[in-house]
C-alpha cells in the first residue's frame, strides 16, 4: 500500500494545521480539544489572545504541553497526554465537565475526523477500521452541545481515499454539525450549498484539491493561500 505522503501532496505540516486553526479561535473563547492533531492547538495561541481550554476529564484552563522531563503523570487531558496549567485553572468532577458541554457553555470544539460530509455530517470513530478510535467517547456530547465545531484532519487517508465526501460511510458522530475544516491542503467551510474552499496550501493547486475531495468544492471569492 502506498502512503499519502509519498503519492499525494504533503501540503502543510500537522503543526502548521494546528497553528492555522488557532488563529480562528476568538479572544476569550472556551475551547475543547479532541485527541490527536487537535491537541497541538494549545501550543499555538496567538500572542495577546486569551483562550480557555477545557477537557472532558475535568480541567478548565490548561496550557501547552510541558517541556520534556517536566511531565506530571497525574496532570493529563482526556487523551492521556500531559498538560500544563495556566493561572486560574480549575479541576472538577467528570459529570460537571459534561454538564458544561451539554449546557452550551463551550464555544468551540476542535476534533479529528475519519470523514466529513458536504452537509456537515461528522464521522470520527468506527468499529470497522483497524486504526480508528475504538469508541465515540465524549464526541457526541461535544458536537451536540458546543456552539461551533472545527475539524482538523489529513485531507486523504493513508491510501489516498478522500475524507471529505458527499456522504459519510462510517457511523455518524453528529449530523450537520461541522462548521470549518482544516486539512494539510486547505481550509474549507461547510455551507448550506456544500464545501467552500477558503484557503489552499502553498504550491498545491485548486485542481489537485478538487481531485482529492470526494464532493463538489466551490471557491471563495477571496480565495487565499494559507499563510
């Protein structure tokens, strides 16, 4: 099996994907980060911007990952990754954490995805894929209770299959929930008319992105290159 990195355009790095997503988080937002690439976002808060990060296992106000050797095994996020605490951080019961989510108190969640449909349907877990997250976890609560849902994912699978589709084929995490998608090739909005390309990676053409997207892709009037 060939890998996407050897056959398809690399685009931007995962760290750059996280950095780009961080730019779209407004000052003062309360944000939940999913497992995987979304966890990197916490390390890219723009200077002068105050973002409050929430994790399902009961922390509000965590910061970027600790320096190597400074990890505290009892201070982790929902993905079991070590985190740091910012001034004013708080701990609380797991049930209280989900009350925040279900009560609409989280502004943005940023999740990984296996598939996103043109109408905003999200599939980010599957019992049928060997490398998939084995259970949906808190994602169903997040996409139902959070005000805006961002997705960060590679544009295609390891064997080059599109992750952005007309319709998801894996079990849905949520129907019509995704607002914006950040991939290694593009920044794409989900609109009532379908996918809208807002930005593309440097040296990756619109035609290439369209060929690797499994649904029609409209172009923004002010289409830009990811900076």
